[in-house]
C-alpha cells in the first residue's frame, strides 16, 4: 500500500469514507466489548485525533445544516473506553499483542486486525465470543481458501472431519504462518479475528522470531495448542482483505454508501461496455 502508508498508518486509509480502524472498533463495540486497546506505532496522534471530540468541526457542520455529518463526527468519541499502547518496533503481531498485556491482564480477550474487514449480520467478534461460551478454549476465525491463497494466510491443521458450515467449530492441532502451498497442512485459513485465553502470554514469551524476522502469533498459538484447547470457527459474513490493493478496491466498491450504489453500478457497467468495444475495435 506504499506510498500511501509512508506517512499515514495503513489502518487509517479510508474504505467507503471510514478508516479501516473504525470498522474494527465498531465491530468490537457491537460485540459488547467495553475496553478497546489500540496498539500503534510512531505517530499515534492521528488515531487519537480521529476518535476524539472536535467541537469546532461539529459546530461548523451544524451551522451549515450538515447534521448527518455532524452526528457521524460526534459519535466517534462515543465508542467507549479507548486506550493506546505503543509498539516501538515492528516485531510482529504476537509482539504487538504482548505490548497490551499490562492492560489486558489475566482475562480472555479478542484481537481484531483492522485490515481484515468482515461484514456480517452478527459481528464476527461476537461469533467468536459465542463459540467460546459454548466450548471454551482460544478461538480463531477460519474459512476455506484456494491453494494459491495459502501463502498470504496463517493456515491451521485439524484432526476433525471439517464441517465447513457457519458457526461450526473444529479442534486445531497446528498453525503455520504463510506456508508454501506444498507445505500447507490444510486449506483452512485464519481471517484476522482471534479470541485468546491468558495462557497465550506464556506461549508468546517462548516464541522465537519466525517468518519475516517477526514474532508471529500463529507460531505462539502453535505452542498454545499443545497445552490448551484451540478451536477454529467457520465464521459467517463477507470478508475483505483491505490491506491488499485488490481487496482494498473491492471493499471500497462493495461497502460504499447505499446512495452511491446505483450510480456506481451504472458507471462500472458503462466502463465494462466501453472497454469491451475498445478491445473489439
């Protein structure tokens, strides 16, 4: 996503007029989570500014009778208890999570990756919580993927006969970060949502740097599943890999404001038609 992410954090890139991070925060709130910890690097004031009150802007919008916009801006400061911790170096997801350990303590918690946007009738985070309430253990959101996609995902191994229907859980016996297709233990990929029990802290502490020189969460969970139950949940909903250029374009198109949907469809149809004529000529 460079050069856009050189100065702007990737999670602040807009998708259909909202930054990616807002989708994650809204999902967490919709799932009933009251305390949200944002792990940031470098200039965190951009995120803090987004979720802070701006009375001057709100007043200006109301003066111009842009009441819907004023409400949208005001509600950003009403999402609940947002806290910020800094990851000083980009040492991987497991390391980023460990930076929040002093605030999380010895409670189960959920991890949401903001560049994975999941649109669902029931928030994906709440689906993980309900699975946890049914059988305990740590839970990851999974879905079947194509062979060509495994190098972009964490992939699980399971001893269960996979029933891929939504809201079904299977026991995880191994996790591998971005394997080559020939080395993948299955075609069940992990999709940016994790519910983790406190035992993960000990596993992270034992995890050495792996792929990319980073402390990978999949490696830590691979240790965890040898000592504690880990489950994969086939989640319901449409997912978008907004950290990938194509996925980012798809998310912007499919999550656009309903008022823009028909004009956008008309434009894309015309574009396809015009390109078809150009090719034939």
